[in-house]
C-alpha cells in the first residue's frame, strides 16, 4: 500500500493543532470572571468597581475579562451571598445586613454604625480589622465560600422624611426605613423601624408605606429619593461600616492564575479610595441637586440631639452584649481592635492631608501588601 505523504504546509498545520490541543486552556484563552452588584449602576460603588475592574484587566494584559452587572440584575443584595456560595457569580458586593445570621461577626462592627467616623479613616479601619485582625470572620465567610477583599468607606447617614421634623414627637409611631443600629435607634425614638431593600425605598416612601428613611445622603441621588423626600434632618447619624464592595468566591478565585490574583490585589487601594471618595463627592452633589428640587436640610431639633447623644453613649456596651448573645467569638476584643484602628487611621488621614497618593500608599503598606494571592 502506498504511503500517503502530506504537503509540508499541511504537516505544519496539523502539528500546530496537536500542540494547541495539548496546551492547557489557560495558556491560550482569556479567563472570564463575573462581578455582580445590587448597587445602582450610577452609584459611587458601581462607578468605582467599573474603574477598578478596568485597571485589573489592563494590568492582566488581556488575560482576564470581567463580566459585570449592576442594579441587582444578576444578584441583588439579598441574593449575593448565596450566589457566591453556589458559584453563580465569581465576585460581588456583599452587605452583611442582608445576611445577618451567616455574617454575625461582621455584623458586630456594622452595629457600631452610630459611632460616627470620617469615611477615609473608617475605610482604613474596617479593612485592617476585617482582613488582618479577625480570624473568627473566616468561618462566617466560609458559609458563602467567599473571601472578603475590599471594604469602602461610606459618607454619613441622615434622617430623610416626607414631612418636616420639628421635634421627637414627629417621629412617634411613624414607619421609618432603617437597618441594624439605625433600626434600634428608630425604635428607641418611638418609631416603627421597617426593613426595606435599598431599591424599594423610593416606592415605599412614594406610597406612604414609610414616612422617613435613615440612609446615606447619596441615596437622594442614587435611589432618586430626592423626588419623594422633603426634609433632611441635618445631623449625621453614623454610617454603614461593612460595605464589602468586593467579595470573591473561593472557587472563582482559585481558577485565576497567581498573576491575575495579584493584579486584583495590587489595585485594591485604588478601589477603596475611589469608592470612598466618590461616596463623599456624590453625597455633596446629591445634596446640591436635592436642594434645587426643594428638599430642605433643617437643623436637628434640640430634643433630637439630646436623645441622640444619650443613645450613642451606650452603643459600645450594647453592641458587645448583643454580639455575645448571638454567639460571636471575641466580640469585645473585635470592637476594641476596630476602635483602635479607627484612631490609627484618623491619624493617618490627618497626616496624608488629603493627598490621595499618600492615602493609597498607606492602604497598601498597612493592609493590602499583606494579602497573599
């Protein structure tokens, strides 16, 4: 039987095909990594996440592509934890207030919300505490097969209402959208706290289902509350401490190369600074736009301020006691660590004097350089 001989060009093509089939997929295909957020696409966290993901893609040299979704289209805030656990998404914006039982340790620091903090300092403190000084947190995040990577700082929350608030009496018996520590404050003030997901607050206020909401000033714009709110009591009430803008699923994280994981870690100081500063800037802008629509910022009534001071004074003790009841390990030590880190980051923020480059360098040196890819 005659031996069939292939033309040299055909032999080269076949050899190339065999080599390609024998080569691991990661060497010749682009890794895809999904990020899902319940955050509004025009909100500060979404904008910051997009810019961060762009940077990582560029640093990865085209070997990594992020599939992105916002507005809760793929995973809303209530579904993020389970979506990470089930591998439906590789990364997401995880808020512990929607997973209070599973993330009970994180909720301890969230419950310190009414101890008001400067956003940049708060961002540094929460990242250093949760990422480097909370070994007991790992068991919580393991329930979602997730790894926390970056928290952003959040501008202050305010009491925002459909009607004027001239005294504490105006809050008695009123339905107020509030979560965690703010819900306890609302209840103590004689109001009825209501749990409503962020995307449903506008409709709830529009229908009169809730009279007020204790939420971020940026919500006036991000969630269009300026169209239903008439009065903002001009008294910062605290902030949401555990805004985990980037949590990754363990399986999704493992499928990336070491170099790709390192690219994500290297850009985390940018993500934290960007999301925090945008939150602050967007809050200022939201107040300006709301004022143009007739929303009034009114001084806090005297009895409101007195009640607030008394309430906040007892918060640290209450937070530790509540955490102990929930079975949180080392709650008192965790709270102590966070408050110490907050003092530390207040000093760092003062020393950096508003210089973003120095602030990011501090985040890198004190926190993110210590994470392993």
